[in-house]
C-alpha cells in the first residue's frame, strides 16, 4: 500500500521560501517525519510540480494506473484557491484525497487564501500545523 503526497507550486522551496511563514524545515524533513509516523504500514511516494497540468496528470495516474496507491495527501499551494481543474481531477478519481496546508490559511491576511476550490471534493482538510499537517493527513489515510 502507498500514500502519495503531491505538492503544488513553490513548495519545492520549503526551508528557503519565507521561513517566517513556512518554517525552516525542508521537504526531506517532512518526508522523513511522515515515513517514520506511518512505519511499515505504507510506503510514501512524493511528487511535486509547479505546473497545474502535471498535477492533474499525476492525480489521474494515481486514481487509475497506480493500483497500490490507497490515498493522496495534497498541498495544491496557490492552486487550492484558483484551480477548478484540479478540483475536477480530484472528483474524477476513486481515491480519498486529504487537502493540507502548512499554515492556517483562514488566519492569513490575504482573503483569497480563505477560499478553497478543492475542499468540497476532498475527504478532509488539515491546516496550520506546519509540516506536521502532512503527517496528520497521512495517518488519517491509514
């Protein structure tokens, strides 16, 4: 069994980008924590893209080509608030998807970040726990 983590735009810069908002931990740190938490219960696969179409293609592949993927942890980044196409891709696949955010998007000063186009088609949402949000989401899929 696998859990797939998909990160959207700019999340390849974790640990470097705006550490006062997103912290100083890197993607490698997050993956180590998730893998330790799930232990032998699941393999953790990771995918990141700054391109909307590549995220959609990976969602489709996970839903229909990768039979061993049990669920998806998705941080769509800014696409969370703008991409009806990603929402449609989530709705089109038979896998549970948990939306995650590093920050509490509802407490952010930019009001556009208070609205998610993908939440209605996700199994759940975890936000505001830093990179631990990924671990909580992965554990929820087990």
